[in-house]
C-alpha cells in the first residue's frame, strides 16, 4: 500500500500515542472497517498507555523460561524420545509461569 510521508508519520504518531506498533493500529482500523460490530480501535484506545511488563527482577526467570521452550522445540524436532508424562508436567508448569507473568495468550 502506498502512503505519503505525512500519512506514515500520522500513523506512527497515532500508534505511538496508543503504545502499539503501527501495524497493530492499522490492523485494528481495517478489521473495524470490515465489521461494524468490531471494536478493535476502541480496545486499543482503552488500553492506551497501559503496558504490562514483567518487573526487571523477573528477567532471569523469563530468560530461563525461553530457554526451556527452545530446548523442548529442539528435542521434539529432532525426534528425541521424550517421556509423555514428563512433557505434560513441563507444559503445565510453563503455562503456570507464563500466567503468573501476565501472559494471557494461552488459554
């Protein structure tokens, strides 16, 4: 899609005000345009400036969690034998840690 410099600047500014990426704001606008019942932009506006981040004291735990995920992915891709019970227990523990860190992407 072609935009003028002024249009791009306006989009970046609006996204910055809402504390989102320009692509997230543009997606919300387009989805609202496709469905009049959608309220994606309103949701972004109601969450403006609210940025949930883990405290810096949790940074080591977040990094360890990332490493566990990388190791599990590598083991599964290589076809390594992984005990199903142990894998399930790890997945449950990872989901609990993610939830405690405020990650609501997993249901």
